[in-house]
C-alpha cells in the first residue's frame, strides 16, 4: 500500500491510489471542508525540487482551471504538503479509462461517434480560451458510468489567455498520437489536438492506431511521411462520411485539417447522422452463427444451414433489432475466432450459436445466446423433439432472444414471431433444400433449387416462400442458361404473383417483383414502390436494400443510393457483391477512386470474385489508365468465358485508349446487328461511341432497345455515354426507357 493512503494532507483525507505516471501519482481523497470526493495529483518528490517541473505542474493547474466544461476534468485548487511536495485537487471522475475500454473490444460505431463528439466539444472550449492539450490519447480520457467522456491531464498544455494558442517549440507528448509538426519538434497550435483526436477516433473505429510501430523513430517517420490503411478496409460498416471526417483530421499539413475542434464537432455530428438508428442498433444487434451439423447422416447440411436462415428470417422481421445476414455469418462456420473477434468484425453485441443433430424424424438442437462484450452466456437451452416440432422450437428461440435483448414487442411483432410458412414439415424440408442449392448461385444449383421448390409446392401449394424461391431462381438463371429473358421473367412473374396472393406482406416476393419491374418493364416507379414495401415488411432484408440502391443509382439519386447500399453493408458486412456494387454506384457517380477502393475491398474478401475486376477496369478506363484497365479486364475474363461481351469490353478499352485498329479487329468478330442480343448490342454501341462513330453507336443502341435489353437501365448514368448525351436521339431513347420519370437528381 502507498505511504500516502490513510494520511490527511491539509483538509484532504487520502483513501486510495488511483494510478501513477511520469508526472505524478493520483489518489482518491475526501475533501473534509466541502464534503466531496476529489482526486489529488502529486508531483513526485524529486521533481518538486526542480523549478522546471514545478513550472510545468503549475501550468497544468492554471490551464485546466481556466477551462470549465462538462467534458473536461475540473481543477479545484493547487497546494503543497508540509514537505513542499506540490499537488492539485481536481474533480474525481468515476468510470473507466478509454484505453481500458478499447482493450475490451471495439465499441459500436455510434458509441465511438458519441465519445468523439464529447472530446471535440471539450477541446473546442479549451481552444476558445487559448489552451492546446498536446497530449490527447485514450489514457487521458475517462468514460463515466453515464457515458460522459472527460479529458484529463493538461500537463503538457500550452496557453495564451485571450488569444489563439501560442506556438510552442520542442517535441512533447505521446508519439503514437503526435501530429507531424509535433513529431518534428516544430510549432504547434490547436490543429495538433485535431490530429490527435483523429488518431483516437481511428483507434476507436478500427481497434488499431494508424501509425503503429514498436520503434519510436519508425513511428515518427510514418507520422510525417507515410499513409495509413483506410478505416473501411478494416471495418467495412463505417459510413463513408465518418471516414472522411477522420481522414481530414489526419492530413499531414495543418492547413488541410479542420482548423479547430469546433469545425470538427460540426462535421462529426453530421457524419454521425448517417449511422441509422444508432442507439438501438448498437445495443440490440445480433448475429446468428451457423448451426453446427453433428448429425450421424452426412446429408443434413441443408437442414442446419436452413435452421440458421429461418431463425435469422424470424428475427429480421422485428424492426427494433439489427440482425446480420446469413451470407456474412457463414464466413465464421469454421473460422476459429473468438466470440469477441466475431462480434467486433460484424459490429454486433450478441451472438447466437448452436448445433443440430438430426436422425430420421428425431431432432436435438442446442442454442446459446452470448453477450460478446462480456463474453458471457445469457442463456442456453437444449431442445429434444421431432421434425413436427421444428416450428415450435424456432418460435421459442426467437422469442427468448427478443426477451433477453429486451426488445419491446408490439402485438404485430408477436404475431410475426408466431407466423408459420407452413405446417407441413416435409414441405418445409424441401424448401430448405431449395434455398440451400439456390445459395450456391450456379447453373446446377439453381436448377436443383427450382426442382426442390416445386416439390415443396406439391406438398403444400400455399407455401409462399417456395413460390418466391422459384421467382428468384428464374431471375438469376438468365445468366447461366440459354433461355430468353422474356421466358424466364414470365415464369418468375407468375411465381411471384402467386406468392403475393398467399402472403401479401412477403418481403422476398415484393423484392423480386421490384427487380422484375426494373429489368423486364423499365417500370421504375413500380419497382421503387415494391422495394419500399419489402423494406417496410422486413427492415433487415439485405437484398431489398441492395436492389433498391441499384434502382436509385440508375436514376442518379446518389445520396439515397449510397444510404441504401450502406444499410445493406451494415446488415451484410462481408458481402463481396454488395461491396462491388457500392463501387459500381460510385463509378456511375463519376467518383472513380471510390469505385476502385470498394472493388479492391471486395477482392480482399473474395480474391476469386471476378466481377470486381470488371468495375476496376471501368474505373481505370474512366481515369484513362488504360494499361491498368486492360489488366483488370483480363483478370475479369480469365476464369470465366465472357464470350462476345468480354471481347466488346476489351474493344472499348482499346478504342478509348486510341488503339482503334485493335478495337476494329475485335468488332469484326461480331454477328450482324439484327442477330445480336440486347446487352451485346449495347456494348458494341459503346465501342462506337469511344471511336467517335456516333451514327453506328445509335444504330446499335436501337437494336438493344428492340431486344428489350435490361442493361439499357443504365443509360442515364453510364459515363461511357457522355459524348452523345447532347444528341436529341439520346434524349428520345431515355424517354422510351422511361428514365425521364421520377428523377430527383441529375448525373
């Protein structure tokens, strides 16, 4: 025990030691005069005889006491012991250091934003009265029990009363949080605190510092000369606007940063609004991990995966709960990661895990609900029964999760949890097999899925989700088989209308109908209505947000499109397809660097995801980086035979890059205009646009229109068509594709 504990110094009774550092030890004490708990910070005895140390200590007291703000620890007094040891009396902050909080795991995004706002608010007040902290870091921030952030330790602060902070020379502070000018020992002002807060925000959002190094000199060099990994490459669900705020804080040149903490506060608050339903989604968020299949038979994987999906589906219909999609949780089937790591990567607070043992009609299902932050089980249950009881088990698991997470259920919510797609266990198993094969997204998988869905319907003709499964399969099948879109779409429409006759609120069916309205009818208003109905029926249905984002982007409604695709990523953060399509939206918006960034992130998740190379090729072409564009084109086509459409895309790269001879040689391979398919005709037209042959371009575009090419939906936003937009024929085509209706923003 410290020799200080138990002593009474002046009118302070010392209770316990709270911590110590280079500039002194801190104790909890009782102020007998004012009957309050305080913190006493003592300058080390050896420093009390050092005039410079005493001056620095006195500076801390003066500068801290000059700033009165709820997010700054209040200094009450400065005094000396009988042994001439100086101490400061200050506000006792009961809580947890931010440094300790970060050791426990990543905070939810909105919690990080809230802490950042409080720190910016406190610094803004300090800057207002001419005080620069110069050593802001997680160890100098306390979080109280009610969530208030308090800035401590102004020992290195610089002050000049009544004017902006005076420039100061010399390298002071903690290296990992130093600004470049601070690291070089140059003059600093309030913008150095902006940098430090940017580092703290980066660390809260990613769990690591932007310039980590075991060696001081290496860290100093990185701070002054090197870049850092993007936040979203580490944590994809961080909103774009929030990353931009942090990036501006971390500009090497002070003039390029926010000029004071007040500016930073305003932008951070605006960025925080992009994080939807922050309070609820952060606290009431869950991922259902893939149920382990421990069945003696080896053909029950469809059932364990199906059980995972069905519990996700039930919970996803509760609007007050955020639940991560099955696509992302399947990444953790054999990941070998801790619950905290998984929860942090998916940005959720709770995890449900379990196992399934199916043998004939008998079932044994175990479930455990885990509070990941506390690494503690909230409850565990084992269910023994038969297939006829599977629906009761699913309902019980969903209801217990809602109760454990304290989700308030309306009467409609309770009916939703009890709603059953079928009472026929055999039909239900066939449906699960259909979804299992559908998720493979291959030709054979889709054909097998349709067979199982049709078998399920033969067992129960009122199984709406099986009808919706047929519709989804037919829509996707057009990419794999030699079937005309008209034939495939007609079958899909018939199935989706049957699903809606049975269940008018089925989100999957409304989403499929929205996509059909886009692709087959160019009926953009109906498509938007259907996507909104789907989202209203199931706010957590990723596909609805994803396809709605695509619709909005085709109408050049960029802000809405980014908002919807970001919501899809929040619900499905490990989806290469969603990341790729976010890149595509940025490409359409002429934000080519962002398009490249998101496509690369998709490839980081799935290196074999060839479609991302296509977006990279488009973005590099737009930036006139033709060698890179052709390289990415070749990566796009090397694993899959793209046929004439791949050759047309390559011809476009050559034509735009000035290699017209190579482009024409590729064009010579194509069939006549009359026999070309709709999408191929559109792609050939783009080559002629790049060659400056506009008459030919319009002739091929007309062929695409005659073939009812769904790809003409990108007419309004495709950058490759910019050279012919002023032509009256282009305006006529846009009108015939009905893209002149309901557009809210221009490209």
